[in-house]
């Protein structure tokens, strides 16, 4: 089936509606709260505010002060609405760029076709998709924060967002809590995918993609995997990984190594395991001293940067995400293995993206959950994830891939045993201190003992 293009609502400045902003000022607390977010997005939100003013006259969306009560909408209900009140509903959905819609890619065609079929099955319902960047000042999460503060009327009804932002959005009243029955019909989510969407015993999202950290190396590099730090330091010419971090995200490689050293990743585990952290810092210091961990590792903040550096040299091992390897034509020339860890036990941490609800309108909530259920159909999610070079959150969706082979089997094993990043401010604060200690050791600013002691200090 040829995908019909989604309806867009993007207008150039010379075609903006002739309407004025409401004559009321934001309260001081809102302005101060939004200040550091609004400046980088000023030009974008200036246009958005004008559009929001017109939209708000017909359908204003108030800023929620706290999470709404849990919903009770069956996710498996894909049929047309049973009431006339659903006619004429308009859903706004924000998707990240990797969805493929804006690029006109095959992955985007899969989503567009599914969304068009959903509209046909729900007469009078229209879906507006807006694509946002994955990173940067105009990325999904900064844009949501800024819009909540200065233009809540432009907030979407549904968003696909990284689960590291779920708890923050819940604390700000952005995301609505769901009921466990909303995902009860889906019994084949990977364990990490299901765990990553919970916070304070509440379900905040419906997982759609997962990714796992693992090691890659060239075929000429080694005869086999290097399962432990000891063998890595003895045999590898270099080990590349994200020593730095990108703003707003947790360093997944660091957490995997902390977990592999005996640390605990749990929302309630706010006390750091100093012995595990010290062991990891000692590995970093020894690797730096031997030259196995090169100085530039401290400046690598993302897995994409690590993979690019590895491609440029192809020496040693590199920690990367499965999506980076799936999207590269050179994957057939690479070998792969679990991350080398202290104990040699395979350990990884998952990167998860999930659908989250923002609308407080009960009819649009029901429609949004029905749309997510349609996109979770194994043939839809499976085809999209294969074209998008992303692992799906469901086993049945991965089974739809026509690319069978050892690498897919390896990724599936990694995802099955992956841990989710715990949600909550306490763990996020600990992860920031652990990251600061890692960077200080890599730069030679602290000894492993000093870095470990710094973890027990208040942030």
C-alpha cells in the first residue's frame, strides 16, 4: 500500500492567521522557571505562541499542576469510537526524527500508512504528526519544558520520548499516569522495556523501542571476545567509550560497568556502592596509565561519537549501541561481544523510548491509547523498527524482521538481559556524581579513592 502523506499544520510566517495574543501576562514564577529554556527556543516559540493563541480560543489546554488519576482505557480496543462525541477529534503527536516520517524514509512510510488506516477506521478523527529533533535546544524534551511554561496550548496529546525524561515530566505534571490494564494485552515486552516506564509504582508510558550497549571490534583485531577488564587491559590496544556525557542524559556505559562491578541499579538504591565504584575508577585509572583508554575518551559524550571515532581507526574495542551498528553498512565486517566487565558476566543497560500521554481530555486519551495499540501491532512495529534500525520493545515485533542472523540473535540476548535506567531524582543525582567521578579520573584530576569518596557527598 502506498502511504498517504500526513496532514501538516506548519505554516510559513506570511500565512499566519490574523489574530492577537491574549492580553494577559505570565506570572513571575512561570517566567523565572522558563527563562533558561525559553532563550534558545525564542524564535521557534514566538511563532508557536501566535499559533497557540488562535488554537487556545477553541481548545485551550491548561497546564496540569500534578499527575492526573490513572486511566482505565483498554489498550487493545482498536475499534471505532462508540459515541458520537468522538467525531471531529484532532490528535497532535510529537515524534523524534528517527521515526523517519519527516525524511520520507521507508520507516516513516510504515507509520504513515498505519496512521492513515487508523483515521479511516475512526471517521472524523485526524492525526497531526510533528517531528522534533532528538538532541539540541529544540529537541523533544527542552521543547516540551518550554512549551509547558510559555505556550501550553501547543503541547501534544501524545509524545514518543526517552524514558529518562518520564519521571521528570511526571514531577512537572506533564505526563498522565496510565493503568496497568492499558498494557495488559501486551505480554511480550522485554523486561527492561516494561521496567523503564514505571516510576513511584506508576505506569507512565508504553515502550516502543529499546537499545542495548555492547562492544564491537574489527575482524582483524582479536580472536575472540574480551570478557573482563583484566584481559582487556592485557590484550586490547585501545578501548573507546563515552567518557563524557550529553546534557540531560545518563551515561549508559558507565551504569553498565557500575552494575557489572557489583553495584545496584534500582530506583530505591540511593546509597552508592563505594566498593563497586572504586573498582571501576581503578580500572579507568589503570587503562589511562597504560594507554588503553586514550585521552580523547574524556571528550566523547555520545555513542555516535564513539562509533565515528572507532570507524576512523578500527583499532581495539568500542562501546556502542545496537542502533549505530544496524544503521551502518559496515556491520558485516565487525565482530561484537558483550561489554568487558569486572567479573566477565555479560551486563548491559537499555536505552528506551516510550509513548507518553499529555492530554487531560478523556476522549482524546482513549483515542491516543488506541492509536498506540495500532502502532504496537507486531507487523507494524516490526516493519517500522527494521527500516528504522531500532529494536522494537516487543518480542513478537522483532520476530517480524526478515533479517535473521547471528547479530540479531546477539542483540536479542542482550535486550533480554538488559537493565533499565532507574527513574527518579535520587538516582539521577547519584548518576551525575558517578559521571563527575569518572570524568575526573579520566582527566587525572582525582585518584580512584578520591573519586569514590566524592560519591557520598551531597550533590
